[in-house]
């Protein structure tokens, strides 16, 4: 298991910033913003082993299919999922 490097910390900060932007976007339905907040909390409470990243990825993937999701937010969520998966892989 790798330790958390400065590179990984920076990647996590970037992912959290993207989530904050989506949470603050009032064009995104409230239930979707709440799920993004949940995913953000899981990322911020990261435990070695990637368990919280896996859960955050699952939450984001689940809401990416919501029919009320603005298209630009859906694209941002897919990119965010890719970033979180890349961070998770660095811990293997």
C-alpha cells in the first residue's frame, strides 16, 4: 500500500474543488448536489485501502444516470469518476 504523496494530495484537492463547483451550481438539482456532497465527504475521510474512494465512485456513477442531470454536470461527474479511479489505483 502506497503512502499519500504530495501528488495524490494535490489530485484529491482538485477533485474536491470540482465537487465544490458542482455543489454550488444552482442549475444542478438539489438531490444531485446532496449526493455529490456525500461523495465529497467520503473522499475527504479517505482511509488507506481506497474503501471511501470506491464508495464515492459508486455514488457518483449512480447519479450520473439521473434524467434531471444537466449535461455539463454529467460530463464533469464522468471526469471526476476517472480522476478518483486514478487516485485509487495509486494506492495499489
